[in-house]
C-alpha cells in the first residue's frame, strides 16, 4: 500500500512539474512575443552604389514568395501533410543561392516584392537571408518588415522548428519617400497565436517626376483553411487603404502572396502540365470599381507541400498576383515557370504603364 501511495505521489509530483514547465514556457513566449504596433515606420536601407533615377511611366515589378529558401522541390512540410521540418544545410544554401541568381536575372525589375525571407531562424540554419538579398541586389534600396518572430516554436515534438524570425522585403531602384508596416489582425486564440505569424503588409511610396505619388503594397495574407475570418479582415483593411490612396490621385499597385485564388479563377486554364486545383477565391466585392486584376492564368504560382514536387502529380494553383488602380495600365503579367526548383512558389513579373 505504501508503495502504491509512493508511486502515486511521485506521479502527481511529475505531472505538477510538467504542468509548471508548460505554464512557464507559455508565459515566457507570451512575454517575449513580437508585439508590433498597428502602424510603424520601417528603416529604408539605401544602396551605396545606386544613383537616383526617375521612374519611367513604364516599369516592371517582380513578386516572389521565396519560401525562406527551405521549400525547394525535394521538400514537403509537416504542417501541411508532409513529414519534413527543414532541408539539410547544403540544400538550404543551394536554394538561397539559386533564388538570388533568379532574382538578379530579372534585371528589368524596377521593384521587387519578396515574402518569407528569414532573418535568423533555426529552420534555415540562422542564415541572414535579408542581408544576403541586399548584398545580391546592390543596385536596389530595401525595406524589411518582420511578420514572424517567435523565440521557440515547439512543433513538431520530434523535431521542433525552434527559433523563427522572418518577414517581407520590398526592393526598389529608387529611394522610397516612406515605408510603412501595417499590422493585420489575426483570428487565432491564445496560445495558438503565440506560435504563428503576425501578418502585415508593406506600403512604400515614391514621388514621380510628374509630382504624383506611386504607392506599392507588398502583402502576404493569412494561410490555412481555419483562417478565413482573418483573410476577410485583412482584405477589408487593404481595400480601405488603397481606396483612400487612389482618391488622393495616387497610382496604386497591390501584389504578393494572397493565399487565395483570384476572382473567377479557372484551374482548367493552367496549361503548364501541372495538376491544378481551385480553392477559396478573393471575393468579387473586394475589387474597387475600375481597378484591374493582373494574373497569368496559364501557369501555377504555388504548389502543395504535402509531398515533394513532381510535375503532373503534385497539386498546384495560383495565389500570387497583382491588382492595379484605374490609372495604371497592365501591359503584361508573366509567371516564370522554374519547376518549383527552389521554392514552393514561382515568381511573377508585372509590366505596367502609368496613364
């Protein structure tokens, strides 16, 4: 009997100890969690070699979710049905170098939107991808906005993701007048929200030779099927801002990873040999009157990471595209098909002419 009581006491003390450890860990993460302001100014890192140049009335913009150089074609991801947490260090380094070279190859891009750029994360071996992008693009000025800063992500238990610090970047061949981070409200409850992204979008403004203002919005909206409420709140906030900017006479372009299909998306139009599928669309009501979507309907921009990529088998779709204000003419939009070699997204290039 004494032995049983002793075992029960030991078990009870162990359970109490584990509960205190969990409570202490959640308390630590709660206190140390990134707590961005609703609106904050971003540091503009100016290129030391680029000379000031005027924006012509016709220019190109590239957008690419680079998947933190951790989701190349060999990878799947545990959070979306796969088993893998991170690539090998050699794979990660190789993905990043090929991504940087691919961006440099589009030398006609006057502006570049990047999403999922790691600053200091266990999943990418603490490589400072932000600095590497800046070093690889010496002719561009840059801004970086954090949207993921967690001291330790404890899942999966067998191989935790650990420290994560990442965000979005906007690069430009001319110096922005301003760069602002707008926080987006999440819909997850505590404690789950402690370990997920603090979504945002980057708003950069540029003065044109005409004296008018060009506003660029680099977005990365909420993912996953249980974030529909958050996506709607994000769209409402973005629509309010872009409508106000256009009402002031500005040129406005919105682009990035929407984590939704464009309105009236038709998977059968994708003719690149991939297994295309449709899911949640951006509502038709989001687009203000007279604005224009810019989507390359013929090629997928994103693939499912429930498995390593295999053309014709892995599911793909379009979630990376642009929206332009009525005073911006969409000349062309083209997805660069690279076989998802180094990211689970493919880059999209937009060419526009200001009216």
